C-alpha cells in the first residue's frame, strides 16, 4: 500500500469528521438541481363566452385544475413540457364540467424569474347538465336529452408566472393563466355543434428537485481514483 493512498485516506477522514469553516460550508452545499418532473394546481373561474379583455366574468363559476408535467428540455430558459391535467368547474343553474386533458406547454424564463408560456391541449370533457329539458311525445312529455354528455375539448392558453427558484431555494412558480376552449359536439340537434368557454386560473407549480449530498465534494477531493474532471464538477 503506497504512501499517497494512505495520505488520501487520512485527508478524507479529516474532511469528513472535522468541522469546516463557513466559507467551505457554502462551497460544499451545492444548490438543488431542478428535476424534469413537476406538479401543479390552480383555482379557476369559468365562463361560457368568447375570449375578451374581461378575463374574469361575473358571476364566478369556480373550479380547480390539478396536473403533472415532464419537461422534454432543460428547465431553463427555454422549456417544452408534456403534461396531463384533471379538473372540474361548476356553472350554477347550467351544468358541471369535468375533464381529462393532455397538453403541451412552451415556456421561456427571463434571468430574474419572470416566465412566459403558451399551451395547447385536447382531451375528454364530460358535461353534467343541471337543467331539465323535455319534449312532447304521444300527448305527454319525456326527457329530451341525457344529463351526461361526453364531448371533445380543445384548449389554447397563455400563462404569465414568476419562478422563485432562480432567486431562492424554493422550487415554486406562481402563475396566472387564461385559457380558451371549445367543446364539441354540444347540441347538434338544435344547430349548436360547438360551445366556447374560457377559464382564468390562479395557481402554483412545484418542481420536484434532487439534492446533492453535502459530503460528496469532500469525498471526491480525497478519493485517489477520482479524475480531475469529476473533482472539478463536485468540489
């Protein structure tokens, strides 16, 4: 056993057990690295309307949207992410809406954390009517249509957010999102095959991060068989 190997082991033991000064502690604790996976949730208000300057319409029709996404590129500054969302809204005295929708999001983050994004998606929409509709049949009245309507939902959205992960250790992005959607077939029997709707979201996205072990830089520096490149990356 050569002397250089013993010296390296001794250096590793000293580095692992001895308290490090403040400057070395900062160096030995690298920041968390962003993962490609994230989860998100938002509260929303729905309106049966075409897009306009009125982002939120009254009365409010509340709902929630939950989802997860996987980044197909590096998280910053450009990002392309594939995701899926589930949610619902309640439109009083009209219907309840439920959806399951895959989507594709394109984003760009400025150096100080401001984020712009656009998204497109299509999926399954389930409308549950709260209205009673009837038609005349043989001198009486029967239900005119079923209460549950499975439909196709196509959406296009724009998003503005702020990524706190660039300035703090918090892996959170808060955002507002405006989405325009069309559902079909809506009421083909009365000549209305498509119904437009808009949703305004206020939500947050949480990156699932991996944290590097604090002692890895010290181990890499002491291990005699580690290359110069690996020591430079970890220390």
